[in-house]
C-alpha cells in the first residue's frame, strides 16, 4: 500500500446507531487492512493533517453513529482529476453486507465504476477547497442503484494544498425519529384504509375511530394528531423553496454544532414571510434617506426587525354577555349552541329571513369583546354588520351572507382552540373576525376566471390579479370609513388602525384559491413541521415550551396562522355535519352550473366544463375537491389546532361522497334502498 502525495481517501458510512467508540475504532483501523500501508498515526507524522478531520468526523456523527465504512485509494492525477477510486483499501463488514459483498471481497479491488458525474459535480467546490455535499447514486453488487447522501471534506497538507479527501456517505433510507413516528402511524392505519378507485387517492388513510370511551379520548386524540402529522410528512406539494429547506435540514443532520446553529438562522430567514422585502434601518445621520425610504419604499407602517407590525396592546375584558337588543326569539334559540362545531347555520338563516350575519356577528363579537377592543358602541357595530350584509347578494346560491356567517362561525370556533388562543392576541382575533365577515362582500356569484374572460370592470380595475379578493377588501373599507354611522374604526389610533387594516386585507387576500398550495405549503414547512420537531425534542420541559411559544408568537408565523385559519374557515363545508355538507354542495354546484350556462350563452371559455348541469357528477366533484384541496390542508390544520370533531366529519363525508360515486350516482342522495 503506497502513500502517493495526491492520493484520495474515501471513507463511507451507513447510518446505524451504535456507540461512537466503534466509529473511532473504524477510523484507526483504516491502515491495518491491506498489507502494511501507512496508518492514521503515520499520516499525522508526515504532516498530511488527517487526524483533525478524524476528530471532526467523530463530532459530526456523534448524534447518529455511522460505522459502515469503506476506504479506497485514488490514482494520483491531481485534485479529483482522474478516476475515483482506483483501489479499495478497507471495507467495514457492515458496509460489505449492505452493498451485497462477501467479507474481504472488496479489498484490493479495482474501482467499481467511473464516477465522472460525481467528479463534475464537485469540481467547482474542490477548486475552492470547500466541502461538497449532495446526493449520489452508486451501485451495489447486483447492479442496483443505491441513493446516498455524500459529504466530501478536503484535507489540507503543508502549504495549504489539498492532499486528501474524506467523504461521509449515508444511505438515504435512514429514518429519523419523526419519520419513524410517521411510519409507525401510517403502518398502524393500513388495516383501516379503503381502496381508492381511479386516480383519486383515499383520504381515509391512517384514520382513527373517534367513537371511543371518554377514558381513551386523550390517547385517541394524540394518535389522530400523529396520524395527521404522518400524512403531512408524506405530502407531495414541494415548491423550490421547500426543496432548499429540506436540503438544509438534511445537511444539518451530519454537520457539527456550529454549522447546525448557523443553518438554523438560514432556515429562519428562508421561512420569513417576505423573502425579497428589504429591512431598512433608520439612519440618524441622513434624514433625507430615512424620509425617502419611509415615503417611497415602506407602506407607511412603523416596523421592528423582522417586519413586525407595531400595535399597542389594549387592556380590556372580553365580554361574556351582550345586550343584543331586538333579536327574534327564534334567532336567539338557533344561536344557543353557536360555540359548537355542529351549530346549524341554515336554521339561523331560516329564523332571520336570510339575515344571519347581523345576529351571529353581534353575538360572536360580544363574546370576543370586539367592541371594547375597537372602542366602538354596539349600535355602531350593528349598523356596520347591517351595511356589510346588505352588500351580499342573496340571489347567489352559495356566495351570500349565509356563507359569510358560516365562515364567521368557523373562524370563531378555531379562535377558541387552546393552541390558537395561546398564539394570537386580541388584535389578531379582531382582524380574523372582521375579515371573515367581509371576505366575500359583493360577490357576483362568478369566479375570477369568468370575470377576466369577460373583461369585467373589476378585472380591468385589478389587472386580472386577485380580482374578487381585492374588491372584497377594498369595498369593505369603503363602506366602513365612508359612513360615520357604521365606522367601527373611528375611535382607533391611526397607527393601530393601519396595522389592523393591513392584517384584515392580508387575510381576505389569502382566500384566493390560486395561491392555495403556496399558503398550505408555507404553513406546513414553517409552522407544522418545525413545531413537531420542537415538541419532540423539548417534551414537557419549561425551556422547550418557551421555545415553542417564541416560535409561534413570531409576527411572520402569526400571520401564517391567521391565513391558514381563514382559509380553512372559508372552505370548511366538507367538514360540517352530513346534512349541512350536502346542502353546501348543492348550493356551490348550482352556482357553478349557472356560470357554465352563462359562459356558453356568451360564447366565453368554459372555465369548469365538469360543472355542466346535464352531465355533472356532484359526488365525483366533491371527492376531487376533498382529495386535492381539503385533505392536506386540514391534516396540517388539525396537527396544529387539534380538531377531532372537524376531522371526523371530514372522513365521514368523504366516505359518503365516495360511496355515491362508486354507485355511479350523479346527485346528492343515494337510492332509497341504499344506506350510506
């Protein structure tokens, strides 16, 4: 075994949890195989500098020791200039076993493959004496491709020249604690899964039966939330920024502590809400620059670091009762259980002659103390609710004030969940409830695509971008601040009003469906997954709980939570009790049928051809809607907020629509002889 000056050494390790001492022994044993070559100690005396890297590698793998090793020697053809590697010098028995070789079979063997693609990939890094890390596909003895996470570290010799390389190779099938939990939960649920026909996947995977004795409720809730987490970890929605975040997280697993901490800061920056919004600092010595930044670049809001909006906290007590004058007895009776998820909005619609928003709004706003927070009177609030409700089109089958009241109810229900109460403050609650009330005001019963195709005045005004959502937000504030009689904001400080206004607008715009997957993806990767990791690491420690609270209370994370809250409230129809779910499905289908009819009459592009009243299968449309839009979003929301009733209804309704579809029924109900 010769010691060429430009030799390349390669040590590969496969993930397996055993003690660090064995890893250390593996390094020291590298020179003892292969017939009397140089050992690690010899290299230290010659000034090659391998020993410090051995110590570093020990530190890197101490969390997950990886003793499956392979040592190979490359031809001395410059820095990664030739074939890699030329001769195997050491093979750990575990590595031989994993790769399908007999003991000693690899020793002295020639290079198994020409790694030209690997050489090309690492060349830019090696020229700068930097580490390289990435994914590489090698082949085992059977010729099967094996995916590996490879990290190549340059070893500098005398004069700072690269003399050798040490690489850590980890097979990509290693499983972290979180993945093990997800795998366990998924495996536990396989026996209860139902087969899915066609191209639709089964949203019932790893579901949990919630009809259990009360003594088991806590255990079942934990198992169900783990089930939601398992589905989240298997979600396939992956944006470019998500891939970057996942690569960084993977790199952290095999990095030293100081690198891991630095990468944590990188991840925090990448998860920020506004990646390309500069954070300007005021310059006391240049007032002109400060004024220009404030007047031309910012939105007029004073900010702290991290783009945190400033809103002074107000001291007030949330109301538990309200004067609620002139509420019809039937309406009061219909609202008795308004704090429950099974509250029936259609009973309130009937009791109020299609004016549910005013009465439900008065009761919910009183429960959350919104008048006290805004500093407005109840008559002003009532006048505002009446004005907003008057601008909803009752002729719309779906997008009317009953839908707004339903979204308001869902928003209030979510705000009452413990995790959300601990995260959001009174200003967030006020913004969420107001946004729910106005989020579809003056909706014409047609989609954004229809308005753009028809060159409607709204589409021209808003440049075909978030047309309806922009209109809802703009009109809501025009109606509010334009009439002192119903201006619920008139007693607020200007800075507080501006901050509240920005939050309301942001939530209304979040209901635009073209950015649905972007919002869900960001919530999962910035809130749900990091939160699960924090809770797993910290358990019940006081410091761990403080870390969770700090993470959730960050301004950008509160904004993501509010967006997710109103998005889930806006499309919660499939999560309602069966009869309400069916009624909402009938209403939205009729509205889409009407749009298709008008598109054909006006010779416009038909945006949703499946919603032809003569051919449409409502069950199939509901299955698709749940599969592609609802399931993943509510899995993430449930994992965060703990919503057993909501998820139970979602699972049952999916089974109902799936059953109708399998019976080839196109309507809302099964045949009389069939019970679903």
